[in-house]
C-alpha cells in the first residue's frame, strides 16, 4: 500500500493513422499531460516528434488491402497487450479502430474522437467505433448533443460534442 | 513559392494537372508538387511523390500559398502558420476517395479566414491568378479547443 493517497498515473495509448488523423491526435496532447502517454502510429519519423514520450510503430493499412489490414490489426493487438493502457484515445482511422476494439480485453476505457473532416456525418469507422467505444465524440455540434458532465448521463453509442481540434 | 500537396494517401491528378497547366500558361516555375503516384507530366517542376514530416513542414514554411486536397492535415498546417490555402475537394464519383466527406470539410472550413475553396479544377487557376489578394488568417493555437481538452482530461481521470 505504498501509493495510498496518490493514485497511480493513468497510462494513455493515443493511436491514429498518418496525415490529418495524426495532426488531429497531436493537437489533443495537453489532455494527456497528467498521464503517461504512449503514442502509436504508422510512420517511424513520428518517434522523434513525440520524444520523450514513448512511441509504438504499427504498419499502415486501409480498407482496400485486406491482407495488410489483418497484419496491421495483429500489430495493434500486440501493442495493446504489451502496453496495458488504462485509456485508449483515437482520432482514426483503421489502427485506432483496432486499438479501441481490442482495448476491452485489457480492461481499458476508450474514446473515439471522430475526425473534423466528417462534418456531415460520422465516418464509417466512427460509426463502427461508437458501438464499442466507452465514449464517442464528434467535432461538429450539428452531429451530436453536448457532452453531459456526468458520465452516468452519457449513452454508449451516442456521439457527443465537446469541441474541436481547430 | 506555391506548395501543391495531395496528402499522404492517394494521388489527386485532377488537381495536380490543373495547377501544372496554370503554371505553364503563366510561366511560373516557383512551384513544388507533392503528388503521390501521379501520371501527370511534371517535367520542369520540382516534385516528389511523398515527403517526410520534416521536409513537408519546411515546404509549408517556405510557401507563400498552398494548394491542397481538402484534407484536415493540410488545412490545419496552413491555419497554424496563418498561411493562405486553396483547397480542392476530392470526389467519390471520380474515385478520388471513398466518399464526399472532403466537400463537407471544404464547406465548413470555407468560413475560416485564409481558407479558399476551388470546388472543381477549373476554379484553381482563377484563384491562383489573384493569389496576392488571398490573405492568411490569424495563426491558430497549436492545440485543440480548451473544452475538448478538458473533456478528455476528465474522461481519463474518471
């Protein structure tokens, strides 16, 4: 009981693919300040960008190449198992969806932040993720009700609005 | 310098070709193309299929104006530098992406200072002709809205 009174720092796994998804994920960094943040994405040069935070590289994949997609999912599964996060955060797309769907097996809570690119409807991966994520956020107030402050007032499967990355 | 970028995923030859045609007609050589796996003839122009993170940041820094697909990465890079950007939405009908979300993105971001939309390739040239008048907006903060950050911090701490 050496840590009584000072809760262990939460471990956050922040996952996305490259391009805009990564740009959006990085803009969330202040939210992870009190946590131990592990970043996970698809390009090796990102390691230097997030230092001194830890970085896990996974293969890139999209829906158009099933074999690579399966390989990417396996690598993401390995990262989730090894890092044992308390919380998984993703801005999309495929690697984030895999991480969120696998997180339940290590008891992690999950949040999907749908890309600001999806201004008319939730993305396809966002719609899928919303069925399994603990919390789903849209970045457009037109696409979801305001996020209730009380977690018990939140319905799973509903995309809530709490602000945008821009 | 005009920086032309299709993003990190797919080529966007409709945009690339339109900018190249405009540049040739105007005798402009100060253009850098990041094209993906393009089939467009770009002889005489500086170009690359893909740039690594550091190179791409340098191109954004050096450019006086950017022409890009309507991807959030490109838009945010320009807004955070207060740099004007012309965005061209990819069309699902033309198999440039899987759905028309870039039209929705463009419609929303068109309201932001420094973001100009070419709804199709024919509108790119006329916009570039008046590039000197297209001013960037104020630099945006490097991080997301405070409310979004607070919501995520709260969620993590729960």
